[in-house]
C-alpha cells in the first residue's frame, strides 16, 4: 500500500495556518521531526514531529511554544497519530476559543 497524506483540513480555524504534512505510514522514511506546524493567531506554534527521526520505536511529539520567545508551554508524546492530531485539534480549539472570549469580554461599550 502506498502511504497517503492525512487530510488536515479539520485543523483549519479562523486565523490558524497549517503547514506541512503527515502520512498514514510507520515506514521510517515518513517518520520525520518536522511534520506539521500550526501557527495560532496568538503567536504560538503547535509543532508535530516524530522523535527520534526515522526510528520506528520513537513517538510523535506535540509541542506548543511561543514563536517570539521560543518558550514551550506544552509537550505531549504518543505513538498514535490519531491521538496526536486530536491533541492538536484540542489545543487549537482551546487557544482560539480563549482568544475569541478575550476579545469579546474586553470590548468597550459604545459612548452615547
């Protein structure tokens, strides 16, 4: 069976940019450290990679970090691609929701 790229369209939210690709394969050639990067509207990056690269005994790593300071705020590991993608989606939903709530909570009332 020829490995196929996984459809990542479910990760597309307003202000979110998804780059890279991941394949439905555990073949070493497809187990890379730099698979998918998700840029969030708040300046954070969610990164998906396989560590150690090309090692079938490794695992997926999901890292959330601030782009400006390169400070990590979250790090998760799993050997299951579906779980890794679920983690990323949960992070996106949480960060986008918090940003939306913050922007609506701090609105200045109109002056009459």
